[in-house]
C-alpha cells in the first residue's frame, strides 16, 4: 500500500500519542491484537473530511447568492440545492475515509477522558515516532485492493463553522489530502491521525482492522481512568496478566478530589 504524510510534521521528545478507549475495545485489542480504523461518517463532527477547496468554493457560491440571503453568509451550507450538493459530497468522502485517531500531548488530557471515556476506560500510550514507524512499515507491506493509500499527519484547526475566508493560515496550510481540517471548537483534541482511503466504494465497511504486531513486542502503556476504582484496576491487571502485559498497566497521573481529600 502507498503511504504518505499529509504534510511535514515533527514530534517533541516529551510527547506521546494517546488513544482513549472503553473496556470492550481494550478487550478486543488484547484478544485480536488489532486497532480499529473507523469511517469518518461514524464521528460526531459533520464537517469531517471537508477540504480547503470545498470551503472556499462554497463561500464563493454564498457570495453569488445575492442580497436576499445576506443573513446566511458565513455558513458552509446555503439554499436547499447547495446544501444537498455539499451534504452528498461530504457523505461520500466520509464513507471512504477511515481514521485511527490519537491525542498528541505531553500529558493525559482530562478533556479527552471526559469526552471519550467513562470511569472504566483506559488510554493506550505510545511514543509518537515509534507508533508512526510501526504504522508506516506495516502498511507499506499490506496488499489491499480496496484500500490504496494510508496518509498520516496532524489535524489542524481553523475557523470553519462559521467559515472565515480571510484566515491566511488556512489559505497557506498546505494540506495534500482531505481529512486533516477541523473547526477550532475541536482544538482540545490535538489530534494526530492515520487515514485510510478506500478505492472501491461499491463495498461498505463498518471498520478496518490493523495489526501493529505482537503486543508483547510493542513498547506502550495502558493507563487507567483517573476515577477508576481499585478493584476494577485489579481486574484489568489480572486480564493483562493472562497476556503477559500486566507491567504495561499504570494508574493515571491526574489527581482526583477523592484522592486528595480522602472523600467517599
């Protein structure tokens, strides 16, 4: 499979890639030794997969719409016909792009814990360069007729909704592929993304599974939710012990009120 970077990127020495997952996805990861790539149509953001070209094209269409629709300016979708056109476009794009999404940061993110998990959840933590090398090297060797390209890179955040056509940073962003632009309201996600492009849309997939290799040979941590109860932590420890991964489990470094003030 062809593998490309969306644009140049680099990592700081103290950064990690985190994936926040629930208990069922952890069990699946342990049993199958595979990671999910989900279609962008599964995500909450309705603008997933939008490109700079479409953003500016839709803005030009709005300007030509006339004074009668002046109050509708700066919206990505306008009248019913244009709304249907862009909705259909995004729907097609979102169904053929599959993403594995990671939070890039120095420490755990409380916002990400609260948005994408519950008290029973965990986070997988990898060093960025190591995970990227695994992804790149393994995808290069994959011969997959329905998926032709794997693109990797950082998601960037701009004023997309409402759209700001005067944003110079967006104009000069230099993205090669769709799927790496999001609105500023998602900035807390600090997302690094691996993106698969489906060539044959005649087949529908709920997800794509990727094997990063034997888990025992990977260098990663499993971090328990900050509010996870001790007995649940021990349960996960025992589950990991069956796979020889118990030493990869660690408690969250985010303190809770209960820990600090000994409340019940």
